[in-house]
C-alpha cells in the first residue's frame, strides 16, 4: 500500500477550502499552514497560462527529511505517509532545510509540523480533510499500488507532473495538467 494524491489543476479555483479544512481538522495555530495554494503564470503576454494548485508535503518515497532527522522524529509509517513525532523532535530544523517543497514549519510549541494526509482520518476509511471539502472535486486520494483504485486510474489516464522532479524524491503528489 502506498498512499498518494492527485490534484487536477484544471479544476482548482484557489478557494483555499482545503487550507481551512486542514487547519481546523489538525488544530494548526493561527498564522501557520500545512498546505497552501500556489499560482504559477507561464508564457509571454498575451499568451499566458495560469495554473492554480494546492500544495503540501509530497510524502516522498525517497525522503531527505527522514534521512536528515537526527532523532528519528521524522519517519515513514504504513502506506508511505511521512510523519513527525512531536515529542521526539528537538527543533533542529534539519528536515525543514532538506525538504525541496518547503512543506514543513516550526510549530510555536517547539517542534516541526507538516501534512500527515490526515492519517487519523485515513485509518478510519475517510479521505484527508482537504479532499473531503474540495468544492470542485479536484483532489483525489488513495492507494497508488492498487491498479483498481480511483487515484491509480486517474494518474494513469491523465497527463500528470510532480513538483521538483530533479530533487529525486519520488513524490506521491501528482498534478493533472
């Protein structure tokens, strides 16, 4: 089992419902975020293209954040979800520096925090909070190793990209373009 997410950038309107749902579900302190909306404009005027996408930890197969953590606080759990055990984190920020996606932040209580794919919800058969509230249904979550899962079919049949492929992290977030 290997969890992943696909986000259809053709449907995302940048409403930030995913961001608010994550903050609420995970008690993220005001002023901090585990996910965010990015906008990219490409081309030369007047031929421009706008891409809006929801970003977060990419739950990579090749995890520099886990390798650089001196205490083992950053680790991978079942399904390939990358987590931080807050009680074991010493706040050195090595994982923040090693993440090519800028997906971690220093929590005001002294530890590093990040997206967990709402693993507490996933354990109960639910989608992550961000996926469950998306009004355009542009986010898909599931088991990438199951060829019959919705996410596997969506990734297989669409043109997808990953962020920072040159980092070699093998991210599990796919953007439909």
